[in-house]
C-alpha cells in the first residue's frame, strides 16, 4: 500500500467534517475506552500483570535469536515448516509459492496486520489467487477496497447504514439495516468460501518457543474455520511475536482483551501446533509458519526497540484524542493511531510519514493505557528529532525555532526582548484589551481573540514579588 | 545452502550482530532461555480463581453466563442425553446431534432418547448442533479448554450454529496455567489444536453493536457433569 501519510492534515480536516465518521468514532469512547477501564477495575492484579507483560516482551526481545531457533525446532518436531523472510517481497513470494504448490484458487484469511503490512491481498490477486477476508470488519473493508482504520475493528469508521448500503450492492439481497441480519448475510456468504478454500492464512498474536505453537485470538471464530477447513494452513507472523512459554502467553492474554475491548477474555483463543495428527478427522495437512523481519532486526538495539513490545490491542488509539477525531484513514498507511505514528515512519521512511509523529498532543494517555507500557510519546519525540535532523521541517518552522533558540540560550537578551515585546503589545492593545488579528499569530486569532498583555512579563512580576517578600 | 537457510542465517546473523554477547553473556543467555523454555514457571496468577472446587464451579458458571453461554449441571453422564435433547427442544431445534466419537460420550446412552437422532463423527456444514467433550474449564473467565484428538474433532465446536459441550465438574481449574499444567501432565505436548472458548461467537464489527454467531456458534451450552473424572 502506497503511504499517503503526508496528507494527514487535509485528511484530518475532511474527517472532522464527515458526520458518518464522527458518529462511528463516537462509539469508541462509550464502548472500548470505557470497557477497558471497567475490565481493569475488576482485576486487582491488572497493573502488576502489565509490568510482567512488559518484562516478558523485553526478555524475549533481548534473546530473539535463541527463542526463534527454539520455536523453529518445535515446529519442525510437530511436522510443520518454517520459512524465513527478510522483507515484504520475500514473504509475498513464499506465500504465493505455498499457494501455487497447493493448486490454490481461493484462500481464506483471518485478520492479519502483517498481511496488510506486506500487501498480500493485491499480490495474490495479481497471481490469479483470490483472497477472501473472513473477519467481518476485514470482509467489509475488502469489499470497499479500503485499508483497515483500526487494529481491532478494521471497519470501525463505518456506520450501520453504510454497511447496509454495501451489503445491498454486494449480496444482491433486499436492503436491511438490522445488524443481526447483516451479520447473518456475511455468515452465509463466507461459510461457502471457507468450504471452497484451498489454503487458509492466519496471523498470530503469539508464537510459543516452548511448543512451536501459534496462537490466534478472535471473537468471531473465523480463525478456527480458516485454519481448520482447508488442507494447507499458513501462519504469517513477524519475528517479535515469539515468547518463551505458554505461561508467558497467559500473562499477555490477560492484559490483551481487557486493554482492547474490555472483555475478560476474547471468545476464541486457539493454540495451533503443527498439521493434523494421525487419526484426526479434521485440521490441515500442511502447517507453514512464515517469519517476517521487514526491518525489525534493525529496531532491536535502537531507540525504537520498545515499540516491538506492541501486542496490537488498539488501546492507544481508543484513548487518543487525535485518533478519535481524525479516524484511522487520516494516518495514510496500515498502522494507525499512536502506535502507527511510531511504526509507519519505520516502514515507509520518515520522509514519507513525518506528519504522523506530529499528529499528537503528547497528552500521554496512549502510554498510560498501553498494556506493555510502551513510551509512545517519547518514541514520537525521537521521530520529531529525526525529522528536524533530516531537514524535513518547513523552513519557516526551522527559522522560527532557530530564532527562538538563539534567544533562549541568552536569558538576559530573552528577557529584554520579551519585555520590549510585551510593552509594545500592551500599548497597542490597551484600548480594546485584545487583538482580533496579529501578524504571525493567525493560527490563534483565526478562531479567537488574543488578550493584550498587561504590560509586565512574568519574570518582572516574579522578581518584584520576591523583593517585596518579608 | 537453500534459499530458506540463507535467509534464516541472514536474519539470525543480524540479531547476533546487534546483541554482540560476550562468551559469558552468551552462556548465561542460553541458560536462561533453556530454563524458560524447558521448565516454564507461572507468572502472577490472579487471586480471583484460586478457590475450592465448588466455588470454582460457581465462578465458572457466573463468568460463562456473563458472556451469554448457557450452563447446566447434571449429576451423571447418563443424564446428558436427556439434557441435550431438552436444550434442542427449548430452542426449537431439530432433535439431531452430531457427537464427538469419544468413548465417554459414546457410553452416555443416547439410545435412552428415542426421538433424538445422533451421529458420532465430525461436523459438516449441514449439522445444526454438535456435542463434544472439554478437556477442562477455567473459572477465572468462564472459559472452556478443548483439546483436539482423533475422537474429539475440532470443527464440532465451530461449524454448527449450536455448540453443546460436556465439561467434567472436577476439571474446573482456577486459572489457565493450572489447566495447561494438567495438559502437560496428561499429554506431554499440546495436540494440534487447543481451543479456549469463552461464550458463543460474537462480533462488534457493525457499528460496535454486539452480535452473536458471527462465524462460530450462535449458541453455546455447557453441561457440567459431576460423575466424570477423565477429560
């Protein structure tokens, strides 16, 4: 997917004027955001579990080579295959080859952000293989030819009526806006696709070194039908998904659903280990795991390593004032919200995404709610520094900051300059007490007046008060 | 060296270049990794599920009902056929059931329900109701744990719109870790598929409104059975 992140400002402005989008986004506060608070309150150990979840991921990230080797050995023991991919192109080619060797015409997919990251669907279609998304939200956006707008709810930007319109056009049935019937329609259509598919592709929330297992977490049960019905199952996962043991998985699972949707546990957590065993009546004959690097080894040991702890719960976006106003599509690539503002520059380059680390008020709520305590504002700040270093900041801002920096490093001069400026502005604005417009301050005055200074600066007043203290 | 081996070596090599461990650090890292992989120990287990068996069963029941599962408790395995038939009747479903070919379920005496037509095997797309046997239950979130096996096919709990699951009362554990320890003790390594199931299938993908039965079962009925020990 071509990033369009540089258009963040204009897309955000359009989003604010889109009543459907604003209605759809409004539900997040009363739904997932509130749900997380309630779920955390019901579990007294929640904060301690977050600490442990962070430590588990940190430990795994410090020993990824060993855990990946251990994981691979267990997958092979269980009769599966492991494929290593350095970048998106290699991963796409590997998956295409697996599909072709299975003679696949259609593949079903359960939600995978990694598949989005590598642009798998477009690639498979170009190769004559039809990918069918089975997660209801992913199915909806696939029909609309849109990228996901949220990690957990890819179609969260749409209202019920928009889905009703889409299904009327696509399913050729009389229009209904009853959610139960809409879900039923998708269920019926997709049921046939599951049964026809030659290959099932799933992502993985966790890979377990102890057992060689891949774990999926869903509410719909689509991952189970995707991997359970076709004769070939492909897991696509990035390197940092590997963790030591099932015990570690349980700790992470306890914070995952609660942080994401406020559920105590998602409806389906499935631990898959190898292909079908002797005597099994169902399950795939082949079990493939594609391990994707795509720049992650470069993040290890860098100041962005903490980002690799992310377990894709979406809490950072559910609690971000910017995301809740602008929606996911304004971010212009696969990953959105605060986590996307850190990850997208990593994948597409800061020159194509420097708007994103700036699309934040740095209020810090994302870090407050992150189940693995990723310091998201700090990581965005690193990108802002990088942006400045590479001269990607507009020259007006650079010169403005340069001028300010010159004075800030010379306190006496700074005080003199502010004293003069306050004096001049105070005299100019004395009559009305405020300014309706001022040069260089349109950003403020376009929607409100600027109060005129009263004459003396803070430092002047401070000094005076210190002097008059007994 | 095959393509795959080359890519593998490149990725692992990149990681080792970053870690640059001294020989002592490397030995220590390997020891830690081996301990955590071969002798995993539980992290913090929430107090919520750490109760006596009867209280665990009660917590399990409450939590499962909170997520729209139906829970019934019967004294004997021999009561299961009548209970299953009653569930189908209550929901106006045909008296037809596909059942996992597990010896425990086969010995339940379904012949006692002459109106109930049963088949032992895996589910297909035409089956409206399936019955299988759970390996364990987890009280902390009202979660079922199903282990795949030749006599317990996975799709039984996913393809039919109505899923019935027998759970031995004695196998309701407090926490996931305790159920998994039992799996390790009995099976050694995990079977192909272990399904943790918490309520029926659901989605919030249309305007964040909760709808049941997205792809998996619309209805989940759990039958707690008191005279069963084995899983």
